[in-house]
């Protein structure tokens, strides 16, 4: 079956045999965007988080057929070196990543949170940022999330 | 300046097994006292780099745009080693740090550390060799520039990747362009450390921006043209093995290219990962399950008094356990999973007698050897390419999956990429072994300890590991991994001993960040705290009074004092909050933690941790602090949350969530790290700060509840 969607601002169509194939594998293996990571395949760790119509989605458990006509953003489309997204900017300022593997998922989850809650409290962060980071960079991440909210709100 | 083909440097003579090995090999009769001497020495010894690369031009590449590529003998798994290496190189090679690119060396380069990236040793081992290599490279550039200008090399100056002679300048890349026959200088004079521009400064990680943009390539991201995907069967039951398999249904599945059958596993190779996984589920497998292991059986094996015994520390007299004045407390820790987010896997290609494997590994040298043996290919024909690692934590010291990937690739004649499912990752980890501890102590009339004994039982850590030769293990007579943190650091206690009991379990156990340190320190430091409380002493002063005046004891005292002072440590409960104190020393790096804890809805909550850590010379203080923060939260996770158990003969749980880990909501909102640079060389950093956290939390809970928790993970009844 043919599935069409917009990804990082570009219109794409993919030919796929099984519409239940997780969106993650189409993005990684067909479209060759490797920034979205595989961690568990059960929507339990959040490493594969991306945006579908602005919502944070765990793409390992999101069938590609449901992406039809949707607007997808991955870490590659969030910001650039020259023009990083406020979340990326804050991550850089606070030197958050260690191994870095889970970080795109956290960054995408945080970017989606800030759209809903422009100034999240610690409780908002605890309730919404529930991805897993084994290097345990949570301490710096929390500071970076607060900082990202300030940057995004023009309070830099 | 002399011309020679190779330059053998001091650090190479120190290479190989290291001082520990050399010392052991030279002594044919092992008395246990000699071994104990070695154990105590090994606690402060930095085992040297054990690669064979001796030529600076193997380590460095200068590209035409004047980029300096450092081929690193060590891998980057988050610990920040590449950044520290870049700092060292920039300062000695006289280049700007943004001119440097660091890549994990391929085994074909000959410079990878043949042992591992582990033990938190990368910067500690390579600080001096890398300074020498970079300085040598700098002098080589000058020699080549001097030839082009017909000048004297020693009269030239270098800065920012530019070599100058008066008004004339030349980029390093121009100086060394087209050079094939290198003139090698003697070991040059190193820069004064006080003049370093980068070393010692908290500069941003060199992989920071790429990682924030999602650019780096991990093992999971590696690709080759015409690549196929595979999935491999693994038994769900501990100790089970493959009896027979019916592949008929799987073979008919869409996208299947080949089913590869070996004695103890079956692999499905298909056009996509989803197809490989779907076909694997159609394999009808008959497993031989000799027995269904229970949690109780594992617990009953893992007991002090069972297995092989070795006294790892012995000063003064042994306690009489029947003495009515002896206090004895038992502690336990559970099976722990690595749970690193990037699953294990490998991408392999076999082309004739040449093999390439791309993966996340902490042991490229061992992986190379294993693939070479399994495929019967000359070792020099096997190239292991290491990517960034999506977490290491000791899990990637075991890479049997690289062999499986290579075997499948050989059968299909195309590159094959294969990785674990998360369930396989949890069931087939090389776990942190469960432990059991009995601590006995006897106080004098003053409440101070006259005697302290730590008896501890552990599964394999270093024993049965591919990175420790069996000969070395039998020479040492103990599991040196399980021993980490097992000896008693309080040197003023006259009678002290540590006794290790070792048993190999029916499932693989191995290195988990900090090895025995986490559980051993939990047991010892909980006990010390209990004795301080019973004696009515302040636990900080109690600890200080048991430490003497030798260099290490003074450094331990310093971190204890620093943590107490900076946290404004109070022994008394304040409102619903209490502070817990604990300290440890690992690999010569002392650390003390103060945890501020409350109990909310019968759950332990850690609000603030103050850490004092003597890391020696901090090449990048910010990244040392990042390692402390990571160790503290990973330690909270291990100490308060994580536990694998046996259920119906299977290791359980098999997914995040049920395998409870500390997440954002469980992480303290305040972490303060105070670095003390008590020696002028870098010490191991990535593990020692994990030591005291479990005990620090338990000690706070003791103050809040009056109850001594003796079991990890810490839970209130």
C-alpha cells in the first residue's frame, strides 16, 4: 500500500507491504532518518519519540498506516546547528547529553510539552517527561527544560 | 633529533597486563598474604593502556582542510572520553579544539586498547601517553615544515594548527602533505601543564551539538549497501538449550532470505527487520529445559559460606562470631540489569576471507579475536569498527552477538544486521550478580570499633569474562571485580578482614558499572552508620576517627569533611527530612555522599545529594561532575528501584516500566558536586561516585524510621 505524509516539511510517499509496520522502521530504514532511535519496541522507553501533527508519539508502536496525510517532525526537522530549537539550545547550554542515544526522544518529548505548557512546573515535567535515560542525565535535563521554556517565551 | 622508524615510549614498557600482571607472573609461589598485598595495591593502581600502537601517525591524521583526526584507542559511551582526549591533544599539538575530530579507532589501525574501554580508566591510562603522542606529532609537523623552508625545526613555532617561521606561516596540513617517510623525533618536551589552555577547563563536550541534533551514528544506525536484517532465537528459560526446530512455517514468511541453523541457536535473515522478527515468531522450537530455577534457589546458592573462599583483606585477629559482644548484620543486593537504551547488535559483512563488523562494543580487540576464531579467519583479516555506544555500563564487554552476525553474513554472502529485542536484552543480559553480606563488628567501651569483618558472596564479575585471562584469575585467586569496595578502608580499626565467597550462577553475570562497589559499600557503610548510632556518635566524626594518616586515608578524610561541611550535615531529623552519610574509595578515588531524604506515601524520596569526590586531575571538570550526577541517579535507581527476579524459571521483568528504574520524577532536584583534585594525575571517574549512594539513602531512612534497611532495593514494608 502507498502511504503519503509530510515529514520535516517535505511531502513523501512510501510503498509498504504491511500497513502495520511501525512508523519508526519506515523512517529509519526507508527514509534513512537515523536520529529517531529504537529502544524497546513497546512504547516503554521513549527513545523513538517524534511528532505527529504536533503530538509526541512513540513511533515504535505507531503503525505507518496511521501516518497517512499527517505532518511528522523528527529530530532532523526540529532545528539546525545554525538555528537550533529552543529545547536544543537549552540542551547545549546545560551540556545535557552523555551517550546521547535517548536524547532525541527526550528533546522531541520536551518540545511537544512546551507547546502545551509553555512554562511547565517541576510537577508538569515529572508527569510528562517519562522517557528513560540510562546515563541518568535527568538532573541537567530538568534544568534545561526550564531554560528552554524561558528561551521559547522570549525571556533569554 | 634522530631519525628512526618507531619510537617506543616509556608507557609501552609499562603495557601488557600491567604492573599487577607483571608482579604476579614473576612470583611462582603464591602465598595468600602476597595476594592480599596485591589486592590492596590494586585498589590504587591504574592498569596501563595495553594497545600496541607506537607511532603518532597511527593515532593522528591531518586532512587537507587542516582538521586533526584522532583515532582513539578507547570508545565513547557517554563518559566524555573523546572530549578529554581532544583537550589533551589540542594543548600538546597546539591546535584549536574545534579543529579536532575524534573517532574510535578501528582494530585494523593496531592502536585499540586490546583489553577494554572500562574500569573508568580511559583518561587515567592515556593522559600521559596521549600528551607524548600529540607532542611528538607537533614536533613532526615542525620537522616537515623546516624541510620545506630549509629552516631549523627547533626555531619554528606552532599555534592554532599553523607552523610559523618569522613572517612565514604554513598550515599543518601543508607541512605534512604527501609525506610518506616520516622523520621521527625523540620524545619531545611536554608543555607545562600550568600553560594548558584546554586541559583542566570545563569546555563543552565535542559531541554535544551533534548529539543534540541527533546526528551521531550508533551501532544500531550502521548501514552497508544491500544489507539484510536478522533475528536470532534465544531461550526464555535460564539454562535452557535448543533441542530441535521446525523451520517450515518461518521459511514461507514474506521477505525471508535464509534460516541459519547452528548448534545452539537459529537465525532468520530477511529483507527487513519487521519481516525477520515476524518469521522468527513462526519458528517452532523445542527447548530442552533441564529445570526451572527459582528465586529461592538462587538466593540459597548466593550465601556467605558457599562456593570458593578467599580472604581479600586480613589485619589483626579474626572475630569469634559467638562472642556475645559482636554485632552482626546481614545485607543483600539483587540481580541487576544493564538496561542501556541501545540494544546490543552488530552489522557484519564477510567478503571472501575478509570480515568487517560494525557495532557498539567496549572490547573491539576481544570482539575481533572471537570473530576470527569462530569464522576461522586470520585475525588481521577481521576489522572491528566501533560506533558511538548507546550506553556501555559494562554490558558491551560481552559481544557474542558479533560472532552470530558474522556467521549469518557468511552464509548469505551479504551484510547482515542483527540486534536484540528488548525482551532478549533483559533476559540475556550479563547481569550484575546478586550478593549476600555478613558484617560483624565489635566496639570497645568507647563505642569505637576494635574489629570489623566483611564476609561477602557474589556471582561472577571478572571471573569467566573474556577480558580477564583464566590464568590471571587463578593467580589472583579471587574475583577482583566482585572485590571492588569489598575491603575495609578504615585503617585505624586494628582487626579487620574481608572474605569473599564466589559462586558461578546458572545465568551470565558480569561487569555492571562500579562492579562490586555498589553492594559492598551499601553493606559496609550501612553497618558503620548503625554502629555510630548505637554508640551515640556523630557518623561523620565516627568515620574520621577510624582513618589514619597515610596519603589515601588523608584523602578519604578530606572528602568526608568536605561533604559534611558543604551539606551542612546534621545528624538530627529536621521536619520530615533526614540526612544520610556514606563514603567509599574505589580505584584510589575517594567519594562521600550526603543524601537528604523524606518518606512520602511510604516511598523513599531523595531530594538533594551533596557529593565530594577526589578525582585527581580533572581534565574536564564539567564532565567529571556530569559523571557524578549520572552515578548518583543511576545509583538511586539501583538502590531504590531495580530488581530482576526469577519467575517460572525465567528472568523477569523483560521491559522498562515493570523493570522499575529511577526516572525524572525520582531524580533529586538538587545535586551538588564538589571536586577535590588530591593528586596531580587523572583518576578513574565514571564509577567511584556510585559507591556511597545506597548506604547514604539507607542511613537517612534509618534516622527517619528507626529501621535499618538491609536489602537492596531499599523498600519500606
